[in-house]
C-alpha cells in the first residue's frame, strides 16, 4: 500500500473518493486478505493509491447527503487544502454508480454559479477541471442495487486496475 507521507514529484498516486452510492471495499484484516483474492479489499488494487472515503468504516459521504456538485467541491477542497497526499503527478478519481453524476453535477453547478463564483469548474465527458486540478469520474455500471455487493466491488477493482494499474510482470 502507498506511503501516505511521500509527496515527491516522482511518485504517481491515485487518490480515490467513493461517492455515497458507490460500492465500498471489504474490510481489511491483516494477515487474512493479502493473499486471498476472494476478499475484495484494498489489497486487490495493483497501483499506488490513497482512499479518501469508501473503505469499510470510512463512508461518511452517505450520511451527509451532498449534491453531486458538492461532492466534487468537497474533493477539490481536500486536494487544494492538502487534505490528501499530493505528489506532483497524482490522479484524482471519484467512483460512483450514478450514471448521471457528471451531468447532474454540471446542471446543479450552472444553476448555482455566478460570474464571480469560485472555484471555476470546467466539465468534460469524464472529468471536472479547476485550474490544474483535474478530478476524473469513473462510473461503475452494474445491475445490482445497494453498496455492498461482491460483483460491484469486483467491477470497481477491475476498472481501476485497468485504468491506473501497473501491467503484470
């Protein structure tokens, strides 16, 4: 797992925030899950990462019920205020099951924002940009409901490893 204090420019880390509707990873129990691929915990990621919200016991976003644009602003605030480890070339990702997350966030933001509103947000097809800070949104599509399903966690792990992981050697 990542060293949370390493903030060098050469470190590449993916900082992940799980939206309230995203599946949460299984609880890690040292010595049990590292070598058991059936347990879908943080040990299944094959890249350097830091999880802001979404491991068992870390699911505060489901209780505060933020609008989608507020989730983005919350994450940007953590990034800008050094609330998460920030190596110079980090990637920031929101994981959600909400297929309309970005479209909804953009619509909400446009109704609230005025000319002088800060921060300035630019919405793309799978990202939001504020200056140099880019937050990617990974929508994990599945047929199941709820946030603790095995197949949802497997899909999160597969998609994030595919996009941010290291090739097998």
